[in-house]
């Protein structure tokens, strides 16, 4: 049987005294009212009013005849402090004793806690903890602790603990969400962050994004720290998060490519990385002068971007013969450059082009089947930029658990803001707002000058 709603009416008396010979900015008046902690006082009064109501329902009116014969008896009164975004609160709350409770039952309890849920014994409640954690996705823990916008924030150590807690919970939500999604394009990449752990100087970060078929939206598939790419790919396979023939778009990191690509999966090498990687290998080989190296890099890069432009031009019109011709020409010219490098003795550069050429052409070959494959891994590169802004400053050092938690929160907030908002809506039980109705009216009595 549904119980009747509880209605509480609070009467507020506000006395404002000002000097009529002065002019006051509206902002000054607003700040003075905020300093009175009116919202905090309302919360305290409301909770204490509910406390009195529930205790009376259990025990009867105070000092009423016959109360001593009731099962529930008034017991001790204790204060309970709490901090919310409305301010700091000190509540005076009553305990009630259940005189009929058995040995294995709780005999003393606070009746108001059947309606009002405190966050355990924590001083800082979920709303202010969530606000502090949100600050910590962009600020250091120390800066987040001083970014309260008028309300107090937890200490840096407390914020760190909350980040680990929420990061772990959000990671579980992401894992449940991606199960069975079977995305057909993945964009993985890795980076490094400084470690404070004794067994390593740097943490290896692995990030894997999923992209929908039209390339319009992306989501986080996996964020890991010090994991093996083979384990990351195997875990995503086990969850059916990626298809057997998905496209893998990344740089040429060998362990990454090996982990994700199988006989039925094709790799598209990020064309932006090709000139950089080729430049490095030419320099290591050291058999060609600077101008010759620049010419070779320009030639290879020009051929690949010519192919990219050709695909973008002809694929919408389904002019596949033009794409086929351009693929053949690009392959021929890069193979010729590879042969020339071998003759010059530039073995590392030649091997790089020979091994990498098939994956440089994947996006063009798939266009012949009417399938669009991106030619760059820019989305995950931008995600790496978010990692760098929060976690890769020179003075920052991380534990593995702390880094993983911050990355979960930071990257989900950046890449999938709707999921991030839904997660904190659930943490803060915002669905209960629909059952809470509040109206406020103010009758000004005027004043005298």
C-alpha cells in the first residue's frame, strides 16, 4: 500500500538592514545573502523537522500519557554533521530504542534515516564528492580541493579516494555497456605517464576507441594501464565488442597491430605517421644526405595523399575504376622508391615501406567495396591530448590504480559525455527528483526608511 506524501512547511524570517544613503550593486546584495547560508539552514531545518515527525510517529508526542508502555522509546540525541553543495550542516537527530528487538536485531536506530539517506559515516555527501571528482578530471587534486565555487571541497587525499572509487565504478559501467556491441572500426593507441610505483619508472597506457560505421561518433571501448595489447584485444573479443572483420586504424606499433589484426581483420596505417616514421628510419640508416631524404619523404607522402584525395573524389560517385588505377599507380611508385632505397643501402627505410605498404592502401581498397575506412587515427590522437593535459605534466607521478581511475573519468567525460552524465545521475539518484516537489513563495512585509 502506497503511503501518503509527507508535507513540510518551513517559515523563514529574513531581516535586511541597509543604509538608504548608499547605492548597492545587486551583486553585493546577492553575495551577502549567499554568505548567510540560507540554503544550508533550510536543509538543516527540514531534516530536523522530519526527524521530529518520525520520532513522534514511533513514540508518540513528547511527554504524552502512556508513552512508557509503547514498544518504541525515545533514546539519546546526537548531532550528525554533513557537507553538501548547499553548505555545511549540523543536524540534531534522535535515536529510538526498540524494546522488543531480539539479540540479533538492531535495537537503537534513527527513524529519520528511513527516509533520508546519509552517505554512510562520511562527512562529505555524494553531491559534493561528485563535484570534487568532476573538478579532478581537469585539475590536480590540490587545485580541485580549492575549486569549490563558494562551497567547501574535500581534502586532496579524500578527492583521490573518491576518484579511485568512481573510476572503478565507471569502468564497470563501460564494460557492461560495450558487451555485444560488435563495432566494426577500432582505433587503438598507447602512451606513457610517469610512475610513482617502485617497480617501474613509467606506466604504459592503452586506449581503444570504437567508431560507428558512418564515422560520426566514437566511444571508449577500453582504457588500461600496463596491460598487454594481446590481453586487451582478447578481452574485447570475449565481450563481442568488436567484429571478426573489423577495421583497425592505428600507427605502426607492431605489438598493437599483431594483437588486433587476424586473417579476417585489416589494418589501416595512419598516413600522418608515415612521413615521421620514414624520416626516422632514413636518419638511422644514415646513408643519404638531408636533401635526398626530404625528397624521398615528400614523394612518398605526396603519393599517399594523392590517393587519399582520389578516393574522396571518386568514391561518392562510385567511380571505382579511377580508384583502382590510382591504387595501382601509388603501389608502383612506392615500390620503386623502396627498390631505390635498397640500392642506396637504406635498409631500415626500405623494410618499413615494404612491410607497411599494404596497410597504407587499405582505406582505398575497401572503397572499391563501397566501405569507408578512415585513413588517420586522429580521434585517438586527440584523446591522447586529453591524457597529456591531465596526466603528463613533468611533475606528475602516478600509482597504477590512481592513473587508471583518472583516465576512466577523463576520457569518458571527453569522448562520451552522455554516458558520463548518466553515470553521475545514477550515483546521485537524480531520478528521485521526480518524487520531490518543492514550492517557494515570499511575502514581503515592506519596511521603513
